């Protein structure tokens, strides 16, 4: 939340999958705006919310994962200059 003149704006919430448990940020679509990725343990998905220039986010796009995604991280893991998303799945031990 950004504070202005010692006050905070009204909270904005965004829908995720069931039981969100881990969050990471990065610019996934190369528009210089931060995007959010959420591991949704209860729905076995990760959700990506793309950021708008005004600081708000699109509704999430969900992608299936293994069983019970527990943690999510972002980085360029294969050295192709593109951000990658890695998920640790608790029930699959992957």
C-alpha cells in the first residue's frame, strides 16, 4: 500500500485461487510494471496477475501445478533473459 499525506488509500483486493500461500513479483510481460504470481495450495494452481500502469492488476490467469503448491519464486533460471516461475509442490515432493 502506498501512503499519501500520512494516510493510506482504501484497500483493493484481488481474487486468487483457494488457499493462497506464497507470492512473488516480477515483470513477466516486459511492460516495466510489476506483476504478481501466487501459489494457490487449495486449487493446485499458480495465478498470474498482470500489473497496470495505475498500480492495479488484471484478474488472474491460473495455471495448473503439481499437488499442493507450497512456494513460488521468480528468476531467470535458464539464462534466456526472460523471467521464469518455479513452484515447490508439497504433496508431489517436487
